[in-house]
């Protein structure tokens, strides 16, 4: 008879109490192992590629509970029970250097903990490893103890914003059409409309760098009416690109943070193009940033910014209303621990690093007497003019460039000085130099006859002393003209005759854009003209010119044939381009800009290629950046930096000081209303130490102001507020008053107060009582302007609250804008 639940076939003969003890021992050992794992820090080392650079990434998994904690008190096993921290080594040129960094960081973490590991990152930035200390590229990165966590991390999608699909072991991204399958460890892009899933590369795992960004922009003119002038520079401040992208449905969750962009546009010869670019730049930037989920390397960032400019350039040049306008441009793009600055034309950037060194990005795209930019302009055939500038005392003339206007005269002058001037300035081809009249045969024999006539008139021996140099130049030119005609005639006599007719028909070039009627006559076409027909005729005319000789690269070999070819291209361009307005094609002072069609087509005299520099934000302290319009140049680099230094933590105030002082300096020298329009963007980028956060309990004991602060404020209203005077918190102060103050006036008044507070911050409450338009100014004594104790999340205005909590005790804030008006704030506790 069988008793119990065991049959004689399954029972081993071991007593039940012994089996129970063994099971209990196994359970205890399993729990101890789980507890050991839960209380043992793990460092998972990986290598990453960012553009052309390698770097080590150490994921520190730090136990949330101490080793002695009860098993029941440990966090849910699905979360792993660990606090996750990422530590990244410096960017290296070789994989072996990055591996060596990673091994050093991991060993430091095991030996000395998280804090020392973070500090080591800054030491490694200046560390150069001897080749003998570098590991082999085949060295293993993983360790036996990180196997479980490495697998868990591999099954989790990169970055934030992921959620599990309902009833499925599948992740969907909340802000981007992406999915992740942890079993296959594969990312998918979800096609809109069809909802189909296509495999794609893994997105960049974003890193939040210990860098804070503040920025402000200001525009000042001769008076407030200039602030709406069409000629004013335009600025854009995108302080939170990820947030802006989310609002515009352009997901940017994969960007390293901080992610900010500051842009300035300044018109060159007109304002329509600058206005267009300022309204369309940000949409193109967000679209391009969101189009690729990869790491934005230096090379990719350069191509992105260049691509945006090329797109804007194409749209401006194709527009009939603004193609002859130009745009200068400056952009500062912050992505994590890198600052990319690009400038074009008159806009320049000044950067001061924490060490005090200064660098200027841009500022060299102006017409000069010599240099690379001048060489490029001359090679493009530009004509440089010396133009007077208004001002007292008289200013040096400004060099400007335009498409050349070339008179063509063939009548020999009786006075020697006038004939020298005709040959040197009004004979752009060999036939005109030798004074061949229209229809006169220009064969080599006739060329020599005309040469002898002119030689008697311009030979240096027959010129007075003051004209000998000009005579020598003119004599050399007529000698060269004879040689050119002989060479052309020898190459193809018939083609030479046609070339002479073309150059005679062209005559003098008196406008930067060839009139359409003249272009039709030059090409031998009648109105109306189909552009295809014009192209065919132009190609036939160029084929005739090629008979006179050409180089291997297709260029015409003879100077006069090249001039005729350029005229053919200008005639074609004239038939495509819109007719410019009267006086719209004035010479410009810049050598690079967007737009300016007359200086870009049919051949480029000026360029649209930006100057781009990438600055690593790798030193602790403040990087001070100023983006400046052309008219602020009067202050000089040192003058700009001095004004920023006076307000080291108030970028809006600093930008206002720079723009205001530049405008006043221009007004004092009577440079004109347009010259007084001055704009600046000031950004402060603070690189902070990547310290280990203190435990909340300890932090609360050492800093009683963590969750609340007490501040005074000064409020100034302006007439453009939506709420107007209907502010219940200003009812008493504004009783019987009408707000007529403009925004610019409010800013100027607060700037005056800021300057006084720099000298004596202790008078803040007195200023609040005198000037503030908030009822808090009515409080007695030193409480005038008191906002009371403000707790986190209680103000209803996160931006204003961030200013309050960002201040140190007795520190005065920057000028802050809210729906109530403009504020100055001082923290008192």
C-alpha cells in the first residue's frame, strides 16, 4: 500500500526534511546572489563613433539600495534596481586611445567611485597616451560581471521617449515615427499613411552635458521708429531646440543637450531677402535636424548649415522681388559640448573663452585693397570703387564692388592726355584699342597701319614727364593689340570678322544688367523671344568663337573671344532675370552674401560660401559670445568684450549696452540714420563641473533654499502688453495712468537702473519703490518690491521661476520679459 504523494518510482529515498533543507539552502543562496548583484556597482564599457572621432562611454549602474537592505525592500527587478549614470571620455582620433580612456575610467570607478570617475574625465581631455600604453584593437571591452546588465541594456532602446506597445514586447517612440524590437534588437521607421515598418539605423543616444545657455538680443537705432525700419537687422533666438521641434512636430529627442541656435540676418542693398530668410531659416533648420537621427558630427553640421544657405540662396535668386537684394548672415549652433559658428558677409562673431583668449569668426568678407577676398573678386571680373562715406570728421572712403561698366570708344582724341585715357580706360578689346571704326576691316595689315598712327601720338618719347608712365602703358597696350589681331586672324579669319562685329555691336556696357532689348539685338533675335531659341543661338555663336582656339578645359584661348563669350552669357541671363528697379544695383561692400543676382550670374564675382568654425566647450567657466551687425564695428572687439564683462551674467542687458553704445557712437559722428541701426546677440555658455548629485536628504540639510526663494522685483509695463493695464497685481500703482511707454523705452529705463545697481545693489528696494509698477512696491522699507517666498512650481510661469531659482543671494537678474512686462529681480533669501 502506497502512502503520501510519492510513488516508489520517483522517491529517491532521501528523507523529506533533508529535501526541504536543500531547497531552502538553494533559495537562500539564490537570494544572496540576487542581493549581491543588486548591491554591486556595474560599469558597462562601450565605444562610440561621433563623426570621425572615437570615444569611450561608461554606463555606471549604481545600486539604489545598500548591500544590507532586505530583499523585500529592493526595487522592482524589472527596473534592475540601479541608478544609471553615463560617463563619456574625450573624443579621440584612434580607437585604441578611446579604449585606453575607457579602461582607465572603469578601473577608477571600481577603485574610487563615481565622483572620482567624473573628475577623471576632465584630466583625460589633456592626457596624451604613450603608444606603449595603448591596448590592442582586439582587446575585449566586456567583463564577466557586466554580462547580465550588458544584455539588459542591449534590449532597451536608446535615448528617452520610448514606451512599450500595449500587450506586446515592443517599443514605440512618443515623438517620432520609430519603433524598436528588443528581441531582434532592431530599430524601425514607421511610414506615414501606410503604417509600415522599415528597418533603420539606431538613433543617437543623446547626452546631457553640464553646459548652461543664456542669451539675449537687442536692436537700437537713432530713435524708436528705426526699430521697425525695413533695413534693420533681424535676429532669431531658439534657446530650446528640442522643445521648439516638438511644438512644430519635428522630433529632436536624439540631439545632445543643451541644443540652442542664435541667428542674425542683415540686409545688403535692400531688405526683402533678409526678411524672407529670417522667416524661413528656423523651419529649414528643424526639418534638416529632424531628418537624420544620427550624431551630428562637425562635418554633418557643416553640410547641414551649408545646405540651408544654398537652399535660401536658390530661393532668393529665383524670386523676382528680391533677387537683387543681398543678405549677410551669422549663426551660432550649440549641440551638447560643441559650439558651431558660421558667418557670411558683414555679420561677425566674437568669442571669449574661460581662459580669456579671444577669437573673431568672420569680419573678413569686405572688399579690401589686397588679400584673398580681393583676389577672388578680381578673378571674377568685379570692378572695385572707392565710395565716400558720410560722417564727421570725414571718414575714409569705403571700397565697394559691382559688375564692371566698360565704355568702348574708337574715335581717336586730338589731345594726347585724352587719347591715353581712351586707350587705357575705354578700349576693352584689341579692335577698340587700335581705333577700328564700325565696319572697318581689321586684318593684320590694317592693324599695323592703325598702330603706326597711334604710336606717333602715344609713344613715351613724345609724352611730357607727367604722362610718361601712362604713355608707356598705352604704348604696350597697342603693341599687344596688334599681336592679338594677328593671332586671331591666323587662327580663323572669318571667325575674327564675326568676333569684331560682336564686340562692335556690344559697344559700351553702361549697366550692371544688360537691358533685354539690347540682349535681343546682340543675339540677333526678335521679340517675343523663347529662351530655348536664345540658347540655341548663343551656342551657335560660341561655336564660332571656339574656332579661334580653346584650352583643353574648354575655355576660349583668346582674351577678346572670352569677352565676347561673357557678353553672350550676359545676354542669356538678361532674358531670364527680372528687370531691376531704378538705382537698385548699387555697389556693395561685401565679398560674400546670399542673393545679389547681378554679382552671381552669369559668372560669380562674390561668393555665398560661409566661414564656419567649431569650438569645443571643454573648459570650465564662461564662454562669452557676441554676434554683431556691421555697424557695431565702431566699438572694436575690446570695446564689445568690455561691455559684456560689465554684465557678466546678464546677456540681454549686455546685448542692449553693445547695440545702444554703437548706435550712439554712429550718431555722434553723423554717419546717417541707416548707419545707426545696430544689433547684437550676446550668449553666455557656462561649462559646469560634472559633480555627483548629493542625496536629497543631505542636500536638504545643507541648503535650505532648495525648494523656495525670496526675491524683490521691479516691473515696468509697456503699451504692447496684451493685458494692458488690466493687471490685478498692479491695480493700485497704475490707477489713473495710461501706459504709453514702448518696449524699447522700458528696456532703456531698466538698463539705466541696471548700471546703477552694478555700482550699488543695496539700493534695489529703493528703486522698486520709486519705479516699479507692481503693487508689491508699496510694501514698507526694505520689503518694497517683495514677491514673498516662491516655491518651485507655484508661480505659473516656468521661465520666470527659472530666473528666480538661478540667482544667488543678492544677485540681480538680467532684464526678464513676462506677460506682465519687463522685470529686474534681486534674490534676498
